[in-house]
């Protein structure tokens, strides 16, 4: 098989517009994967190569969670598989999940999305169809297939709380495998698929939406936004109203990648042991901190960065956003190396001032 046998193949493709940071990079071959069959064709081609998967440089979704360092990429697979549907709830492949809101899942809704569907459009579609449960994750950039890779999360909910299962093509063997929730090995902004980049091409993702629906509104910023809109226990918000509140919050806090290139929240909130947190609180009594189920404490990366003086500060063409210290932005013509230099500088400052390590959320390619 030749690459030219695969539909939707482009040569010497410019990837600047295919990553939300707007960083320059070029792919020798860009394959737009629009079906499982095309994914199988790409896998068959890679299997024929002497170097196997090393020929593959990147599996690309919406380009919202990566930093392209600018090296020439050989083969990039851009996943554009469409599809939206509701499934029967008695499907024997479905696996019950515990709902973080405490709602009953005895009669869940099962919905499935193609990996190439735009995430926000998919969320709003579920709400328009009367199937709530994903509203807290509104306006997160990216695709349905990328959501489990990063285990996206916001405003009190993570994708792992709603994902029932997914199908992924093993690019090493050509096997199409279904992963239940546990097999995805979800962690904080982490998953099996993120830890093995380039091996699994996700084709579809299945979500289990709890019934009866209950709003997830305990996250402080969201609760305050809803209260400001006149909602409380006596007048609870609808799913659409929660989605609208989340959208308003994100639009106020986060720059639109179409206007100012960025990859969203850039650093993970660090988790430290209780002893280290107690020590930090003696010198920083107002430091935000949140107890975790395992006894450790989650800190606010944005607060640490702001306290270190990085909010609104630039290094060349990249910098921390003026409104949100956790967002690194491209002020124009930045390269992946520019982003790496700023990342390292911030990490070194936080380590020196607080003794805390910051890990980036995006993947550096």
C-alpha cells in the first residue's frame, strides 16, 4: 500500500492553522482520517514500513493540547471521524459509573460520538436533544476523541466521570479494541492513551449520562456565577443555563485561540503531601488548597504563577495572559522553542520560590 492510495492525503502540509497555539510546523504527509476504514489503511501502510510506528509523528485532533516544536514531521494523522447517536441503555457493553453528583445511574442515557466531532458542538447537541450531563464541560476546545486522552475537566466535572467506554485502533497490530472506563486508566489530565502516544487511534467515544439528572454546581466560580444570575436551591438552573454560565466564565477568563493563540490551561494544578502544604501555609496563609481523597492537597498552579510575578509578563513573543496567569499565549510569530523557554522559566521560578514542581498539560511534539 502507498500513502497515495489513502484518500484525503496532503503533502508538505502547514500545521500552523491546525494547532490552537498557532505554532509553525510542517508535515511531510497529512492524512485526514474520516472513517475507520481510512484508519485501517493508514495502519496498514505504517505496518509495512521498516521503522514501523516511528514513521508516525502525531495523531492530531483539534490541536488544542499540544506544542509543536517546529521539527519537520513525517506523517500526521488528523482524526475527523464524524457521528452522533443515542444507544440503547441495555447494551451489554455498557459499564456503570459512579456519578460525581451522586445521581442515580439505574436508567442512564448512552450516547456515542465520532472522534472527529468538535467537543463543544457535541456537548450542545446533547443538551438540545434533552440529554444533560456534559454541560459543565462546555466550550472546552478540541474533539470528542481527544477528550479521553487528556481526561478534560472543568467546573467540578471530568470526562472520566461520564465516559462509559471507547473504541480505539491499535496502530501496532491493526486490532480494534473496546476500552471500558477502568481500562482507560484515567488520572488527573491523564489516561492510558496519553501515556502511550501514537499507539491508539480513538475512533468513537461512548458517554453514560446519569438519570435522573442532577446539576453539578459545587465548584466555587460556577456557584457564584449562577448565584449572580439569580439561581439558588429554590430556583435551580437548567442544564442549558449551567452550560451558558460555564461559557460566560470561560469567555471572560480565557482568550479565544482565534484571536490569541494558546493551548488553554497550560500547567496542571500540583498535588503535594499534607506536610508540605502545611509548611507553605505558614508563609502563604491565603494560598488556595483543596483536600484530595487520598489525603494529599491540590494547589492552584495559577495562584502560584501569579504570586511569582508572571501574570501578564512576556518572554519575547510568548507570555502569561494578562487576565489568567495559567494561560500561555502567542503574541505573534512564536515558535515551539519560545514556548519551551517560557515554560522552563516559570517552572524554575515556582520550584525556587515554593519548592513545588509544575507539569505542563499540553504535549510537546
